[in-house]
C-alpha cells in the first residue's frame, strides 16, 4: 500500500445568505426550475474531461477533488459544515452534495469539480432522485424527518415524521415507493409517493443504515446486529438475515455489471463481496479498522472506498486485494466518480 499526500490548495464556494447564490465562477446557466440543460457528452467522446473523484469530508467541512489518473488531490473545496452524500441531477449538469449540519445543498460541476454555489435545505443527509426523476427525497438525520421535493423545482412537496435519525434510502424501480431506514427505532419505513402516505414500518434490527432495491426485494444493512435484512417490499416482512463477515455493516452497493454486491462493514473495518444470486459471502477484504463506508467503481474495475476513520480514500483491486491510499480530509464519507456519467440511465450512489 502506498499513501499519497495531496496538494491541499483551496478554492471556496461563495456562502450566500440568499436561497441560491452563484459561486466564484457563477452558475453558468444553472436553473433549478427552468428548462433542462442538454445532456453532457460522454467522457469517452470528450477527451478534455479529466477523470475526477469527488470525496465528501464530513469531519472537515470540505470536498476533495482528486485526479483519478495521478491520484493527486487537485483542490479542496470548503463547505459549510458536514458534507455527506451526493446525487447527480437528471441532466447530469450538476452534482448535489448534502451538507446536513450546514442546512445546505451544495452544487458542483461534475465534469470540472468547480463549485457552483449552494441553496438552503433543511438537514440534507442522504438524498436521491426517484427513477422517474419526479421527486427528490431527503433523509434529515438530525431533525428526524423525510422530505419529498419536486424533482424539477426542488420545492418541498411533503414532510414525513416517521422515525428517529432517518439514514439511507432507495426506491422501487417504478418510482411508486421509497424505503427509508430509521436508526433510532431500528425500522425500515416505506412511503407511497403516489398517495404521499406511509405504507408500513418494519422493525429490521438495531441501527439500520444502507438500503438497496434488488430483484424485487429490499436489502437493509443493520449495523447493530451485523447482518443485512432482506425485506419483502409489499408487506415489510423480514425474510432473512444475511451475514456480512464483519462488524457494523453500513452500506450496500451493486456493481454496474450486476455481478457483485459489496457491503461495507464500517465498524469492524472490512468490505464484503457477496454473490447477488445467493447473497453468500465470496470474499472479505480487511481494512484494519479504517471504517470503509461509501464506494464507487472506476472504469478499470477498481473500487474507490472512503475510509471514514483514517482520513483516506482507498483504491482497491478486487482481484488481488491490494490497495493504495490517498490522503483526503477528516471522515471521508460519500464518493462520486465523474466517470460514472458514461453509464446509461439514472446514476445514483447506491446503483454503482
């Protein structure tokens, strides 16, 4: 393993008092409620686009922009307080970064990594668009509610008080239902987004976190009990408890080729590779109490992994198990690779 020390040059976002204010470079035509911008060209077609990894440092109120080729940090961009997760706008022109403690949604250019400003939003922790792009859903971990926004205007449609510490979320492929984990009561909650009503609340175990829909079932990481709960999306019944080979399973991801499901065992410090057909453990990668959290898959098949407890990002070769590390800020959390924009369909943090 090698550790690469970055150049921590900084370029600040503007920090406006108004709802939406441009950053140093301006919004460059950014319109939250206007007509959709044309889709960006693919990275393969646009050779000038630099492959970038954008890492949210929750403990440092910053975002690190990394050159994926050289493994060097090009820029470290300040946020307000606690950047955590991300969502790519449907037209792929804006990367939204949730800053829960700062009550803000920061906006970056996903191609260049430049800051485009921020808008006020109540406690955005985990965020995501429904597959049909109609709604933008926010889990407010600190304030204990789930907000549903209009996907085009980002205006609040409805607020749900459905449990304590809403954590992660995912949706049914038809966009009818959301599934939101609640850490304090240990429940997974399903909301009907067509009727704007709660469908069910299911006790899945202590401190649930990552949520993923896969082949007609919902999978929820249960950090306090060291398994992934497989849940019937219609009834909310827990069908089975799947071991993950480690302590504190926090998040769950499906690779783009749909051949592997990865679970980050954040507390124990490991990453488990599961067989999607059986959910059996294929391999466990140790990360020595580094707190692996969110991951992303690069075009070369390597995994970029945020190591929450070591202030680093790991780049793992899943075939050999070898990895190198890149120094970033404190408590790196969410991670976005702009190479994801070459993939068709909706790009989300859970659907790698």
